[in-house]
C-alpha cells in the first residue's frame, strides 16, 4: 500500500532442451502469488524478455496468480519474444485463483503503455494474458474498462 515501484528488466532465458516442460517468467512487481493486494500505488516497469521456454509469463504487476488492485497507476513498456506458450498481459500474465481465495480484480486504476509481442503460441491481452478479472463479491466477470482507465497498445 502507498508504494512507488520502478523496475526495468532485460532478460533472455535459454534452455538447452526445449522439449522439456520448462517454465520461466518476469513481472515488474510480483512473480507468483495466490493472494496479493495492492492499493494506492504506482508501478512503472520496462521489460524486454526473450525466452525459449515451454511456457512463459510476463506482466507489469503479476506474472502468475491472483491480485486485487485498487486505486493504482500502472505504466508499462513490455516486449516479449518467445517460441513456447507465452502469457503476456499489462497487469497479469496468467490469472490463477483457487476457489477459497477472493478472485482477481482491479478498480479505480489507470493502466497505460505498450505490449510488443512476438510469439506464435501466445496469449496476450490488454489486462490479463490468460484468465479474467472478476468482481470478488459476485464472482462475475468485470468490464474492466467500466471501472478503470486502460490505454494499452498491443502489437
């Protein structure tokens, strides 16, 4: 809560055996979490990520898992190149939420920036690479543009 995070990564992951189910990922704030909460914070991240992993995760806030975001500003410039399954999103790479934990959501936040993706098997979206943002009370899908200002250019 009430944090300012500036992160910058230039990462290349090379696996000797691409036939093995190897996984890699990078995120501007949290790599993996099933119950993160971020409030009244600013996240500014630049990521240049290349991976020949079987599966890769990339995002400005959370690589894989669940996060609840309230009144935050997220600025990003993410570039991902990969030849496996890539999950790239401005906020979350891949949403994963166990039933007993509140679902991923984002309210009253600003998301702005650019996603450059070169990945034939990729999942890419302005908010979440693979998965959804939900309302934690009703467990229904959110129209994130209704509750947030999102201006993310995907290439």
